[in-house]
């Protein structure tokens, strides 16, 4: 799993301008420290079935709007090792690329929607490591294509992700139907926030979230004799 990450550094270091050598060394040191700390998490993801057959190269260049639907193409069929990955690694590539292309609002919407549907909030422990890896993938491609401006931009993205820290915790409370979900939705894009909704998580605990056959409580209550 780590070999492609190290291969990115090996490919980038002899190709980038001298000014980018110190940032790359900082990223290499950060990656080594982070990987050691996250090793139990990686093992747990594998044991928990989160490593699956994915796309492997899910960035904006491999998406097309076709007949009103966004479709992915050109997956890494030629390399199973790069295709059988943690699902959150696939998502991190697309979210990172949306941010880099100047659409952080779409990146935030995508991440929040995926988390809400999957409930895979535990995967966020690995988010920075995978995002840095994916940014360096694009930096390597840019270096091979002799695009120094793009190389600098993706290295800067990796540095920003590696040094990111949570900024604020907001708690919204109120009666049912008072507008908590509606108003908090408007804060996601400006803050780049991740939202957890108590009503969704309560349903998930009881296996009801996403169940189209869920019935109102009155219909499932035991009738009086």
C-alpha cells in the first residue's frame, strides 16, 4: 500500500526545481511519521472490508457528463494493486482534485454526502494521508508532463493538507423541525465543514437509514387489546 506513495517521491525529487526540494523533504518526513501512527488503522480498514475493487484513478480528468449523469471511465484495470484500495482513498482523490480546481464547495458537498450515506466517519482518520498521496500523484504526472506550475500547485496542496487542523466545533440544537439541518447546510461550503446529523445517526444505529420501506412509528406500534 505504501509503495506507490514512496514511488511518487522517488519520481518527483529528481524532476522538480530546487526550491521544491525542501517542501518535498518535509512531506516525506510527515508521511513517514503519519504512516507509522496510522498502521493499526490501515489494518483495521482491511479487516473491516473497506479495501475493495475501486476505480483507482478517480480525478476530474476521468469523469464525463453523459446523458445527464456523471460517469467515471479509464479505471486502473491494468494494475490490481492500484485498484484494490481503501474506498476512502478513491474519494480523497476526487475531493482533492475538486479543491485544487477551485471548487471547494463541490468537494465539501461530495464528502459530506458520501459520509452521510456510508456512515464511514472512521475513515476520516486516514483522510490527510490519502489526500497528500493523491496530490503527489498529480504532482508526479505534472512533472512527467513538464508542467512546473502544476507541480508547485499540487505540492502546495499536499503541504496545506498535511498541516491542516480542525478550526471550530459548532453544535446546533433545537426542537424537531426547527431548521437545524436546513441552516447548518448553508455553513458547510463556507467553512469546509463536516456535518453529523443526530437524526441520521440514530436511524443508522437501528438499521433504518436509507431503508425505503421504513414505516411511521404509529404503524409499527403494538395495538392495544
